């Protein structure tokens, strides 16, 4: 039952989001570094662009999140799984490039008893 609820949650959350990422998103992101919201950490995408992990933390609580993979299974259309290491939660999400220096992340989760998913959005800034 728990596995079915997780699959249903991901399916509903993904279908509720619009996908606006370009087909070359993964190749654009490959190897790039980004500052997260509020400059709390720096994230680097893998050479394939399909995942990203925290490579530097700029907060006192950050030691336990170093190396955490925060983007997983990123597809060319921008859909993937976002992980919040502080809350230890996964979200179905999308990534969209906003110009050449911004990345918009939107993650959603369907809460028990709710008809619409709860979503959070962050803007990351590219490290030059």
C-alpha cells in the first residue's frame, strides 16, 4: 500500500506541473555550479547533467548535507526528483533555465487528504 501511495503521489505531482525546459537542458547543465536559494550552498551538476550534488555549504548546519545528491534522474524535458537534505524529503520536480544565469526549480508533493499538490519554487544562480 505504501509503494502504491508513493507512485500515485509522484504521478499526480508530475501531471500537475507544466514542463517548460528546453530539450538541451541536461547538456547545458553538465558540469555547471549553482548557488542555492539564499546562497546556503553550492551545487554541481554531473558531467552528464542528469544529477547534482552539494559541493560546498555556507551555513553552520551544513556539514551533514555535504555531498547530498539534491537532483536525481533529470530528464531532457526538465523533469526529475529533487531532494531536500534538511527536511529529508523527495519531491517530483521540474528545472527550467531562466536566461543564462538563473535556474528555476519547482518541486511538488501531494499531501494526504488534499486534492492539489503542495509546491515550492527556488531560483538558483550560476557560479561564474
